[in-house]
């Protein structure tokens, strides 16, 4: 289970809505507790995909490295990646799967007509062949 | 000691340590030490073949080792090594093949490109990510397909519906003798894959039409026109203008060729050069007029060169210039072309905003459903019987003298179609006359002409000398 505190959740939704109609992406920092992963901070990152960004995103590895450094410096862990699907359900697409990494939770936010609609979290496998869904909770402020 | 930073998810394999100190002269040594010390981390970083998993990037300090010396990158001992996954995705359902890097096999293969500064790693990746579609896998398509595949163009579409015929082999070097009768698509794809198995080849087993052109071409960056007929040429041109894709054009005839890049940036299109098609039948195709077998090689490679230049973004594209090549004089010339502001497709106020009926535009009407013609025609077997019986009739051959040298029917009188109007006085309008040519098309024109001139008993030998070879005398060669 992954739970997102209200402040980072607000950051993620805002980033996704402001980036609409393009896809947004970012990193989630927090702590891995015995019963759940707790996200305490979200870092919006640039969508580095070179082409049309309406249905694609790419994280710049250096940004991810910086996010990991930020986590270490604050005694946190980099535990997940989030991105949005504009006008599209929050599912783990073939593109998502084939460019994923099994080390993180992948939270997908569905943004419909510029507004947050729903979200899901996924755990892809190492061979990038399938992703299990992960229970996702967020705290409302 | 160099320090390897361990991502959170992998700390379960490193006794929860967030970094591990290692010795080692290179990145490979350092990673080997890490996996020797913590064996369970290995399958998270390496696949079954022992290669780093596709999503794993290794950074030494702030540099990706792909741009250093890969896993042979030397370490002094004070570096921080980071393991950073590459992550991407998106709602788009179909993943584009990721071409973020070249494999070692590709680096070896493209070595002579990689050491050219204008290509280099960046250019080779552009080639790998490029999507080019060739219209036709014939004379021009043959060198194009071979060289674009060899150059490492990542995805190549081919549109062709023809099969390999013996008469193709004199110039269509992508097909071999063993391919006779095969689809050109299959034969071309086999040759290209043999040269470079990394290339994705999309086969479109169809003739390009107004109905399918936009759909087929839309997924590609560059269109290369290797067609031999006017309706398709105008179709490709208009589709490229509408889709805003460059059209790398080439055409050939006997010893002369032309090439240019149409519909690129602010440059002209084919219609700026030729607003109207020539009347049907005026400009002969290769099948009708013949072609020096090497010529399409020359022009196809000009097209391949321009295609690769456009992908790399280097040099001066052949835009606004029509390159003319004369093999007999061995001369290249150039004509300046300008975009026509009044062009119906690419002009300031275009009147053609969607694809039209190009057969009609080029004055080619679909043949009306033909009632089986019995008037004015005769089949080859009947002609043979007439000859054997010694009937009193005249067989005239309306082909050209050089064709007559290749194959002839004994007893036929040679009067090339072009000379026929002047030489009608040699013939008796009351006589029983049969006309033949190679396939029956020109001799039909001869029959029509003679009938209009008052000849009473003229017939066309259906199928021409080709049918004669098939049904009467196989020793007569087909050409």
C-alpha cells in the first residue's frame, strides 16, 4: 500500500492540472514503513520527452538523480514516480510498462478536461512485461 | 575507494546500506565487486545475459557512462557512482522503440559513420529513430532500400504490390534470380534484413491510392518516391504537401535521370514544376521505353543521399533545385525551381485541399468493361494456322527495329508504328492484314489507324509476341 500525505498530493494534482493537456511527471519522496509506503514530499520534474508531450513523458535521468540526492539529504527515500494521463484513464499503458523500472511505485493521475479525475498506483516487474496494481490512498487537506 | 549509491528499493539486498564502498579500476570492476559482495542485487541490475538491464543507467559523478567509456570508464577511487533508472511512459498505447542508445553490435556496424563528425553518435541515433517510407521497390527502390537499411535508418516502410519478373533483374538489384515470382516486398525485405537485421521493415502490399495514402504515409518522417507513373507521382506529391512531409523525388528514362526534394520547408512541389500531367502515352515508362540498368542506381542513390542528409540535418538539401543527369554525356546539370505562389496544392491559396482522383487527373479512364472482342482481333494460334496453311495474308510487326532484333515471328514485315502513317501506301487496303507488336497495345493503335484509313480486313494479334512465345513457339524470347 502507498499513502500520499495531503501536501505532496496537492503538489502532484496541481502539477498535473497545470501541465494539461500535456503529460506531467515527477518524483515522490517519503519513508518505507512496515505496513505502507508513506509519501511526504512530491517533486514536480520536467517532461523531457523530445516529441509531442500530449501522450508521452520521459524523466531526465539527471533529474531523477537529483531527486534521489534530495531524498538522501533529508533522510528520506525516493519511493515513487508519478505522471499524468490527460483525457485518458489512469491505467498502466504498454508505453508505461516498457519504459518502467521495478524499483518504484508508479502513480498515474487521470486528468479529464484539465481537472483531476482519479489515480492508481502500479508496481511493474523487472522484465517490463506486467505491472501489479498497488493500493493507493491520499490524504485530503 | 569509490562509492556506489544504492537506490532505496535495492537496499534490501545490501543489508539496508544506502551506499557501498568498492575498489576497482573501472566501472565494470566496481559493479562486479558490488554483486560479489551482495549476490542478490545482481538480477536487479543485470539480465540473464549478464548485460545491464535496459532501464539501468550508471553515472560516474554527474556523467552518464554511455558518454564516457561505458563500463570500461576508469575510476580513480574518489568517485560517486549512481545507479539511475531511465523512466518514461505515457498514455500512448503503442510504445515507440526506444533508441536512446546504440548497442555494441550497432556501434561496431556503424563505426565508419560514428567517426565522421557530421554523423557521430548523435547522427546515428537520428538515423535509428528515423522513419522513411519508399513508394515502390523497383529500380529506384532497390538501391534506396539497400543503402537506407545499411545506413541504419530505424524504420523503413515499403509500398509495392508487384512480383519479381525476369525483366526487373537488369536493374532492381535488391531482388535476385532466386526471387523470380516472389512479391517484391518480401524479396526486398529479405535483402534489407540480411544487410541489417536492426531495421524495422513495414510492408504495405497495396498500390498507393487516394483512399489509403494519407493513412499509410502519416507515420513516416520522409517519403521517397520511386514510382514510374504520373498518377502515383501526383498522388505522392499532394499527400506529402498535405501532410507537410518532404518528398524525395527521382525519375529515370533510358540514359537520363532527375532528382530533387519537393515539399520541404518553403521549397516547391512537383506541381510547381509540372502543374499538368502530360497526355497519357506521351512519356513512355521503363517497360515501354527501356532504361539503362545502372541509371536507377545512380538516381536512387541521389535520393538515398538526400534522405540521409535530411535526417541528419547536414549539408544543403536538394531543395529548389532539379538535378539533371545525363549518363551518355556523363554530366550533371541543375535547374532552379521556385515555389509557385499560385500552385493549386502548395500555393498561397490552394484549391486542392484533399486527395483527388489521380487517374482521372492524368486523363487515364478506367477501361470500360470489355465485351469479349471478336471483331478485329485474332489469337496467336489462329495466326500460326494461317501461316502453316500458307494463307494469303500479310503479318506486319509494328515494333521498333531494335525490338525486332531481339525476337521476331518469321514472315512478319517490320513497319514501326511511328512510320506506319507514311507507309500505308505500301499496303493494299483490300488485303487480309494482321498486325502485332510486343503485347498487343501498339498493334491495336495500328489497326485503328488502318481502319480509319479505309483498310477493310485488319486484325490485331492479341497478346503480341509475348503470347506467341507462350502459346506457339517458346524458343522466341520474351523481353
